[in-house]
């Protein structure tokens, strides 16, 4: 049976026996009362314009008077992460075959074919995080780390000053280092192999 979550009270609801498929497709609330309450709250809030206090992007219609839509949703997710994950888990259990639908599978495959470079980036990032976890290192600040890695690849080697190309963990993940941007530096393949899992001072003594 098809089910949805109300965007106002987060309650689970099913189609009414008298509503058509088109009405069900448009429906976002479990009841008229929830719809009226949601619309009254939206009507009472006065949209403001200006820079977002988190990302600095100038936006027309700031959420809560200070945040753009993207930062507002990120803050909402951080504050309600456990509830959102539990809700998504319930939805997956209620719709186990949704992602196996032929049209969904074909749509995903087509997107992967159209965005081959992006898929390589996603797969490479996933492998880096998996290797770090298997080595016993903590993985944190994932978004900032993935943005920082391409920038590091353009820098010269931090140990010998030559052309880089590799990314080295300053404190090796196998010895307790974290897979996070502030524990990374650019390195050539030779210096990376020479350093291996040694500490920074030991590696500098080996290089010089």
C-alpha cells in the first residue's frame, strides 16, 4: 500500500478511499487541519533578504531570517538526524521493492552513463573512506575533506618540493590518524612510499 509522511506533523498516512491518483500525487498533508496550520505558519513569516549567516550567499527570502534554503535544510538535518534516519528506515521497510522498479533502475543507470566523471569521483571518495575505516582511522568532515583533496593535488610535494600527485596522511591512519582534511598534505609518490606510516619528523629525517 502506498504511504507518505505529512510535511507538517511527520505522521504516516495512506490514500483516502475517495481520492483519485492525481489528488494523491499532489497531497502532502495527513489532514486539512495540518495543511491549514502549515499554511498559516508560512503566511505569518515575513521573508527577509540578505547574506546567509553560514555560507554568505545573498538570498531573497531567508529562512528564520538568517539562513538560505540549503543551510537551513543542513541545520534541520543536523538537529533531527536520528528522527530523519528512523523515518527513512521505516519508509524503506514499507517499500522494499521501490528501488528495484525497472524505470528507477534504468533512470539511475542513465544518470551514471551521463555523468561518468562524477561517478568516478564518488567511487574514488568511497574507496578512500573505506580504506581509512579498514585501517582503523576515523573518518570525519567528509564534505570538507572531499573538496580539499583536489586542491591538494595541485600543490607541490610537501616533503621535497617536487611535483605532487598523491595525497598523504600526515599522521598515518594505520597508526591512529584520521581521514580528515587537516590531516592531509600533498606528496609525490616517492616521498609517500618513503614516509609510509612513519611520523612527520621521522619522514623529514629520511627525506633530508
